[in-house]
């Protein structure tokens, strides 16, 4: 056990040194995106099929455009195959977002989620009732996963209601707060849930009802922003909420320079960087310690910004990946 831990630490140190030497050889200053990608690879040398330290990290790194060893993604896929096989293809019996998250990570690295150790991870998303039973986030992430490469929704023979994209869109619209925005519970819009709903609805704005709901959601996010540019969720200004709003705006094609989201002359990117640590990590709250979840979300927010600046497909539009 101790030997294994020692080898993992040694591997992380060697990876970190290799990346530093590579950057030094190029003679260019490391960007925040590169610094954060490097930090996370060193912290998690062997990513697994898990929410933190796995799926979202691999998704963020693959979409960042920062060069990473192919072995890193191969390790993740191997670990994911082994896990999926060990649970007989059942990632969760109550939360279909577990499937959506893994689908996004696999799609990002060019792997087919329809055949992972012989299991089709898209199949559970064909069960509409089961997917939305956990709340609006079930519908949100089902759409993000399915639309990431325009996957067909498989027919799920066990479903009482066969899912369609139209049903998922309608579910999100149905759960909109009357004044605009979304939340898991209650009558006040939540920053993160509103931003995520907008990310999922971005591709459906040709529909007048969707377009109107999106406009109300964007207005809600603008109203929820603090005078210093930050966002508060569960009573605390935090970096994850800023990251989610950044992703929402980039998915919608809204510039971060848009006047409604610039406070005290600072864009949301500058607000996010207030949470950055010198080593490349990000804090959850401004005076807190490094937080891995916050760092992973910051990485994919920075990736979304980079992709928008370079004119590449958006963070969740993975039609540019090969399978």
C-alpha cells in the first residue's frame, strides 16, 4: 500500500518536472489554463471513473487544448472500463447524471460511450421518467451528454416513457421559475442551476419558448451578480458559480465583455482569477484553501474561454472530436 502511494507521488513529480522543462524549452510564459492543467495532472496521476479526480478532470483537460500525455487518457479509459464492468454497467440506480457525466468525459477523449466494456452508457438516458426523477439537473445533463456529439437516444425497453430531446427541453422549461432562472428547490433562482440550464438550452434557441426562457435566465444571472463581480451560492461567494456562468455565456455566444456582466471594470474571467493560487489550483471561497472540485470547474471554464477566443467549438460541442 505504501509502495503504491510512493510510486504515485513519484509519477506525479516526474510528470510535473517534464511539463515544466517542456515549457522552459519553448521559452514562453505559462498561461493560467496551462498552469491549472499541469497542477491537476500532477495531483491526479491516475484518473478514475469518479466525479472528482476523474470524469470532470478528464473532460476539462481534453477540452482545454493543453497537450497532455495520451497515456493519461488511456489510464482513465482503462479504469473506467474496469469500473463499468465491475458494476455490470449500472453506474447508479437513482441518478442518471452519473451516466451523463461519464458520457461527456468519454466523448471528450474520443471514446464511444455506446460500448464501454460491452455496455451502452447512453441507454439509461432513454428512460425519461428515471432521468428526471432526480430533478431538473437530470434533464440538463442528459441533453448536454446527448448533444455533445449529436447521439441518437437509444430505445430503452424498460422505460415507461421513452425519452426524446423534446421531452427533456420541455422538462427544463416546465421547471423554470416564473421570474426567470432555475433552482433545484424553492422559488428563487440558483446561480449554478440557472447557468447549467442555459448551457443545455443553448442549442435550442430557434424555438421561441426556449429563446424567451434563455433571455430571462441570462437576465437573472446578471441580476444575481454581486457588485464586485462575484456570485454567491448557499451564502458564500465562490469560484464554482463564476465558472458555471462563464460556461453558460460561452455556450450562448455571449462575450464576457458584455456590459451586464462587467463589474468595476472586471470581466468574469478576471473575477475567476481572484480565486487562483500560485500553484495553479483554485479556491472554493476567496480566503479558503485549494479545492479540487473548484479547480476542475475553473479548468473547464478557462477552456471554454480559450475555445471562444480561438473560434473553436464550444466546451460542450464535441463534434470536433474523433471516434
